[in-house]
C-alpha cells in the first residue's frame, strides 16, 4: 500500500521491534494488508521452503479449484500471464498470502490476540479467526472477484491530506475510499473523473500517488457490479471469531449481528476502509506488538505513525521485505521476524 509520498519505509526496516524491550510480552495483533500491497511473486520466496506457509497456500489454491491452479502458476511466475494488478490476481492472491502468513505465525506458538485487515485483508482475518471455513471464504473471494470484473474501469489515488481537505475537490463519483492515517487518504472513482481530480489536486499542491488498482474499490462505482452478492453469503455458515477481529469498516471489533449479516460482507467492496480509526481503537484497548502479515510494509509504515507506537507502548514488526527482491530476501525477513517474535514472547526457538 504505497503512501502519497511514495516512501515505502524500507529505509527504516528493522529485524526487531523498535524501542526498549517491554517488561512483559505484549500480545500480538496481526495487520493484514489489502489492495495496493500486491506485487509480482509476493512471498513466493517462502514457497516451498516454509512448509506451513506452503501448505496453507496450497490449501487456498485447492479450495479455489481451477481458478486456484491458474493463480498458483501466475503467483510463482516471473512474468505472470495475467498482470498482478488485475482484480482476478490481486484480490485472491492477497487473501491467500495474508491467510498463509497468519497460519505461519501461529505455527511458531504465537496466538494472536487480535486481527485487523485492510480491505480484502478483512476476509483473511475472518478466515483466520474461524468466522468462515477456508473453503467458504475462498468461494466468497472468487464470487466477489467475478462480480468486480463487471465494474467500470477505475482506480485509486493516495493523497497526503485529511479527508476534510479533499471534499471540496471531489466530483464525478470520486469519493474517499480509505482513511489510512490522519493525512493519508485514498480516493477512488471511475478512471477519467479520478484522473481529473488527481490533476486538479496536483495543481493545487497536493502530493498524490496512484494505488496499484484497476478497479475503484470502496466507492459507489462498484456498487452495481457487486449487487446480489448477499445470496451466496446468506448460504454460508458463520461462527463467532476465535480471535477478536477489528473491522476496517466499523473501526471496532466485529459484533455478532455484523458477522451474521450477509449485507455487511457484501458491501465491503463499496464501503470506505477506516483503517486508522480501527487501528486507533485497537491500540486504545492496550499495548500490542503489531505484526504485518502480508506483502510489503505499507501498514507497518502507517502504524509507526500512531502515538502509541511512537511512545513505545506498542511496536510494529513486518514479516516481509518492503519491496520485491531475490527469493532469499523473503526467507531472511521471515527468519528475522520469527526470532524477534519469539524473543518478545519469551519462547524458545523450535527446530
């Protein structure tokens, strides 16, 4: 998830949480990224070297049937047949990688105390927490993707400004699609109106950066395409979460009524993402070690701005490198993160 300035935070990437060691282990909360975090071969350097991660990825691919076979082939390819930013690749692969990394962390003996997903990351959180069976979650993701194929061409734009500053400049169905930080807002809308808004904002001195997306996620532009998604969701069994899930759509822990409401899940591609308010709610409930379990370090960079992290009460730890590198970089990053997590949890290394 790029910032409006284009800084990925790589210069500040460390193998351990920042700040002094806490007096007692902090509970772990997983941050699960969504659209914009994807890149070619994201986390593929772990496959097949991390057996738990690899088995979880294969489980997702199997649940997705023939689509899963094509997804796996494009995921490990240097030159995918379908571009990674296409909705049929970005969304299901982000879901799969987030889910598999969550399973990997759990295999280290770390039980997360909370989950917070951004966009499609909330579906991964729901699967990890047991709200949906993996097979059902995979089917919901594929159904969402197929519907979004019918959406008009659109996009997303990260702007270094508060939502209130941008309101007077929005038109042509361009809306606030996500609030990632106090001055990091993502706009979404149809392609041509979004381009016009971007040009006007740049002319007025706003710093803007496109978010890798070919769809206007989290805007009314996709409402017609996603209509009817409730039918599948109404047929799927849901359960109370085994782990609290802080919703990026309500900025609060998921309630039973929301979990049971097919419309709540069906509206997610249209509804704005309130990541910063959700993060604020999570960190307002206590100190956490925030672990970004997904590609890149976009959520890590955002979370480092939070007052609770800057004050040292909470800390942030990414699992993967900030950007695409050689396959060994994925393995080295995960090994360093694992050591840091086990050290904070006072757990011994297990071979």
